[in-house]
C-alpha cells in the first residue's frame, strides 16, 4: 500500500485519516476496558497460572499491555462496587473512570442515586457535584432525598488584621446597611438589558470582572469558561446582566442538568440539588439543547 505524501494530502484526506485513527483508538479503549472487567475473575481463579504466567500483572501486561498500576487500580475499584449492581452497569457502559469520583461516597442503599449522576454527568462535573454534596451532608442539611433551600454555610477567611477590623465594624448598629450599600455600589455600572443575538462586549466584561474571571459558584475558584444565562436566552431572548454569570465547565454542566438550586437568585445563595425539577420548562429546553449537541457530535 502506497502511503500518501503528507505535503500532497488535502484537508479532506487529512480529516479522513484522523477519523480512521479515532475509530481505531476508540476500539482499542473498548477492548482494554473489556480486559479490565475480566481481571477480578482471572485473579480469583488464578487463570494466569494455567498458561505459564507468573502473576496477574505478568498476564495482563504481556497479553493486554496493562501495567501493574492499571491492574491494581482496576481490581481495587471493581472490588468496591462488587455489591453495587447499579454502579457496575455504569462501569460497563462508560468505564471505570465514570465512577471514580463517587467510589468512596456511594453505598448499597444510595447506589441508584449515584449511578444516575454518573451516567448523565461528565467526570469533571461529577467531581464538582460530589464535592458540594459532601459539604451539604456534613453541614446537617440532610441526606439524599431531603429538599434543601439554602447553600451550605461557608466560612470566609481574612488576614487577622482585616478580620479584627471587620469584627469592630460589625458592632455598629447600621453595619449591615452600610455593607449592603457598599456591595450594591459594584452594580452601579451594570450594563442595560439587551436583545442582541450575542452578549454585548460591555456586558461580557462586566460579568467577567464581577468575579475577577473566576467561576461564580460560591465555593469554586476555578477560571470561568462560559457566560451562563440563569434565565435561559433561548426562552426570554434577552441578555440581562443580573441573570448572567461566569461559570467553570463543571458548574456550567451542572446548571444545564438542573442541579443548581435557586439558580436565578444571586450566586451566594446557590447550592446543589439532589434531583432537577423535571417538570420545569427550563429543564425541558436544556435537555433538548443537550440532545442536539450530542447528535451533532455523532
């Protein structure tokens, strides 16, 4: 077979070659995944001994290219979910990485809840959700199924001199009013509501600067990646700075899965929900948009 000269390959041919490689890579990953799922039984019955291998690690490396860490990791994770069929199903469909963020939090009793999250969320979003869920349960805001209406309380850390000044300031009778006026002053230059197809540059700058380029979710300090309409633009067709916030990829995904509570309120009141309000028009729109994006990638 004559290999094409790269200098003579046009863009269409290069794209074709790239897609062929991606297909091969996906098939390779799928077979590696299948090999990992068989490791517990191979180890339990010492199948590797029957074929002259010195250990499960020797067997997996020579036959599938799995190194010792990969084998240990797969055996460890599969051991933790052996009594959780709902999570085992997720692993079969999406791989071990899909349940890694929840492996230490999921129980036999709540496995269905976590399986649903692992199926629908990316690993990045699942990690963010799990982190917030731990905070919610550790602050006595309930277990799965308990409806919360406020975010977990978070302590605010200042340097000792500033903290002491704030304590002194809070002794004033009108301290709350003064603080509220001070915070409201940052909104004085808020751009007007617009009905343009894209968010105006002035509005974008205002929203990004409001959190200094970081995610607006109250406990997140990651760089923002999306400007998110908490009142969906596809429904209202307006750009209102009050209802647009900078979010990182993980929290943007959680928002569009309906898992951020009080989303249309100010960010300091946000929290994660156990389940979305599937009856809301906004949730329906989000699901349709995600379906369109998914089909576009296929």
